C-alpha cells in the first residue's frame, strides 16, 4: 500500500512546490511541509482505522493537503516579508511575524486538541476498575470519552445506566472518527453513545427501557439487535414506530419478533422488509407460503426465501428447478434440499445456468461423489475452487486439482481451507505469496505444528496471518503467547 501512496503523494506535492516556488521560497518550503504533514496524518489515519471503508479517506489527500499547504504557505510568506522588512521598515515588520505566528498557532492548537482527545480516549479505554469508578463520580461530558467508557472491559451495568441519565445532547450524536484514527475503537460504525450502551452485553433491561423511552428511531433501530431485548420491548417499539422502515426492517430480521408482527410485516411493500421476513428462521410456514404465492415472479425475493432452512420442501424443490440461476443456486445450497434431487439438477442444467448451478453443487457438503468427480473436470476456476473447498472431496482429487492449477489464487484458497487437503499440499501452499491463502493454511486444523512455526517466523507481524494462527487449536503455546503479547502492546 505504501508504494502507490508515495506515487499518489508525489504528483500533487511536486505541483504545489513548483507553483509555490515561483511565489516565494519560504512560501514554497512551508506549503510543502504543510501538505506532507497533512498527507501523513491522513495516511496514518487510514491504515490504522477500524472502518472497512477507511481507504476512501485517501481521496482527501489532494484536497485537505492542498488547503493546509495554502495556510502554511501564507504563514511562510508572512515570515519571508518579516525578514525582508527587517532591513528597511523594522517598525512594521512585526505585524507580519505576528500574523505568521497566529496562523501557525491556530493550526497547532487544533492539532494538539485532537491529539489530547485521542490520548484521553485511549487512557479511558485502558483504565482499571478503580480508575473507572473514580472517573464516573464526575462523568466526562464528551461523546468520545463516554464512548470509551462503554468500551472499557471493567465497565459495569450501573455505570452504563448512569450514563443514560446524563442530560447531554452529545449522547445521541454520532461518534465520528477524528483525523487521528483509533478514537472510535471498536465502534466501527460510529454509533452514538446511547446506541453503544443499548447493544452492550452488560446493559440491563432497566437501561434498555430507559433508552427505548427516548423514542428516537435513530437510536432505537440498532437496539433491536441487542441480545437482552425482550419480546415485550420489541412489541412496544413496533407500536411506537409503526411505519418507520429502518425499525421495521430490524424487527423483520429479529428472531424474537412476535409472529403477529412478522405477519403484518409480510404485507409490507418494502423489498428489504419482505426479504428479511423471508430469511427469518422464525417465520412460520404459512407466511413463507404466502410470500412464495404473492412474489413468485420476484427473483431476488425468491432467492432470499430459498435461504430459509424452514421453507417447505415442495417450495424448495420448485425453487431448485427455477429457470433463474440465482434462485436455483440458493435453493441447491439449502441443506434441507433432498440429496436425491441433486443428480436430477445436474442432468437438467443448461448453458444459461450451468456455471452458477455447478458452483452451488460443488460447494454442497452432501453432493454425491460421482457428481463431485465430474465437476473436478470443469474448466471454470470458480467451480474448481468450490470443489477444492468441499470437505467431501477426496484427497486424490484435491491433489489432482492442485497439480493442474498451481498458483491459481482462488483455487489455492479453497485447498488451503479444506481439512481434507493433504499435508504435502499444505506445505507447498505455505510458500504462497497470497496473504489470504497463507491465512487459510494458518487456520487449517490439519496444518502440522512445524508448519505453523514456519509460517509465524516468515510472517511475524502480519495481522491477518497472526489472526489465522491464533484461531488454530494446534498452535504451539509459546507462539500464542508471543502473538497475544504483541496485540497487547
């Protein structure tokens, strides 16, 4: 990631320097320093962010970097003017020095305030139980610090309840990331403090009721996912917020939602609500039949219905024969589909749906071996990767696929995660340059101890690979302790 970043950084930096140098040397030096500083902050923020979309932040380098470059350049220009006037008009020169100091001082205090907040947030997150109790005697009136309290492992249900009683509008505001990443911690979506409390495993029913009584749909929608929420509270939420699509969508997904509410939601005109009812494993058979009868022509909804483990067998059989490969492939993947139908589906596939049907069959654990052997002769790498990842595929077939498609990343990933893959193949895959392949080898319970040691020694510090190693029950204790020590630091 660093090489493209340097190229991405160099082009605007050179342009800024060339323009600035024509104006004034100090203007050029200060502007280029300002640009590089801001670009470094953004880059650091992106690579350390817990957000899955953090990479988008790199787009801000030319814009924010350019803005900071202009501010710093003006300060440098004023400083240059100060030095020139020192020789002629000393009386007025101090005005330019003061202007330069004011600009740089204003920028510095903004940066120091951000850094101080980040320091405090990390400090609160790592406090001991006694330190946290002392802090809560005078709770911090700041959303980032309060969010850090909820992420401290020593926080108690009483502390969480006490925060909900604080009269502060910031409790309901999003906890967005600052330019120095890490301020949100595990709160990747930047949810408000109240929502974090509602979803916290230590939050009591009394606190949940307190939050729900705020009647703010934005805060209540995430709370529907709380493991502590009761059927009675879900009913109250539905009654209070009937018609709110976000809340109805969350209710349609929840397995605790009362059947009578699911019945009402099954009549919704909103696709996302309907698809959530169709997928919900608690949706009764009669409602699934209703959805099938009323929306038979909606391929996306039928595909979602085919996911449901409780879908009636007769409907599942019909869906598996669908002319739409999307619907049929999801029906095939449903573990409820009878194995005796798989040969018929394989025989009846055609050129239009062949690829998706074969991928679905190849990934099905109960697919007959004779079909699996035929699929292993496919020329489609997606079909072969599904065969390679199927735990039912015999060792000789896996070895044959590896020999024929060595260095094909998607097939190697399937092989690396398969517990049937021969140890010799896993040993060769451990030399792969693909980090995802290596992480699967590291996670595979069949990977021998000496190979796990080799992978750790070669990729020490790689978070993805260390995470895979840590999840492996065969990982030597000394390596596990080293990884945990590194994570702690």
